[in-house]
């Protein structure tokens, strides 16, 4: 399973990268705004800064909602750095743009996916990644994990190469459950990755080992 971090915060991206388990980064306009990154030039520079920290794919989202605008923005984003993946919303024009980019060899991430049918369409259009939003479905009392499971089944039925990027991950158990289902990638906050480290028996066991060593090595 690939681990992506879902943030535009450079310090958190560095921390995850230094842990040695990071495979990429996803961003979105809200995450960029949260870091106070505004204005086209600053936003483009920020994507390059992110690419210079991580080794893997960096999703950069288009703002345009029409096909021509998405193509224009997406081509500009893709030219920024070879790690950039163009993130496109799950709309009619978005699917057309996805197919256009896929035909040109530009990698894509179809975002804001909330149904298996949308995921099927994204795969048909040649998306590199599809991003079902697990947490946001859970927020409205719908089973987000069931959606990941359904997409896995459909993609396996037809051997689609589109990777399932479980997005809107909120906590560590989302990560574990997505891994059990077979999501190819998860993207979540740093806390969802660091949470995987934790177990009280690990802490108790280590404390005991160190105490026993100290007793015998005074
Ligand atoms: C996906 O790429 C999105 O950036 C993200 O996972 C959305 O998560 P949220 O629902 O926590 O905002």
C-alpha cells in the first residue's frame, strides 16, 4: 500500500518524508488556502517546493471547471515537475479532460468520487488514480469503506490499472481497513500515519527491556 500525506504543510511533509515511508502527497485548494498559499505564482512555486521534498507523486488540482480550462491548467501543472499528477474533479468535463490527459501520457487523479459508478467512469477514462472520499461519506452516515470495497471488486473484475487512492482518511483505523480491502494508496493527515506506530504493549515492553538492561549493567 502506498502512503500519501494529504496536506500542503511543508513541515509535515518533511516529517513524513523523514520517517522513510512516504510515497507521495495530495493537496487541494482548501489545503493550500489553509497554509495561506494564494496567487497563481505562489501556488505553482509551492507545488515545486513539495516535489523537492518528496520522492513520489504530488497531486495538484485544477481550478477550472470547463474542459478547455482544465486542459490549459493541467498542462501547465504537469510541466512544473515530473512528479506532478493533475487532479481533476469528477464531472462531465473532468472525465473528458481525464481522457485527454491519459491519451497524452499525463497522469491524473480523479477527485471527489462518492460512488462506484463514478469510479468506473474514471477508470474507463484512463485515470491514474481515483479518489473515493471515505471520511466525507462516513460523516453523512454512509459506509465509506463499502465504497472502497465495491471499487476494488469492479477494478479487479476488469483488471483496470487505475489505482484506488482512499482519500478523506480521518484516522489510523481507516488506514488499516483500507489496507485490508486492498486500496492501492491511502492519503491522510500525518496523525493517521503516526497513529500506526502506537500500541501500549510496545511502550510497556520497551520500558521493561530498558529497566532490565539497566539492572544488569550498573
Ligand atoms: C483528497 O485528495 C482530498 O484532498 C482529501 O482527502 C479530502 O479530505 P477531507 O474530507 O478530510 O477534506
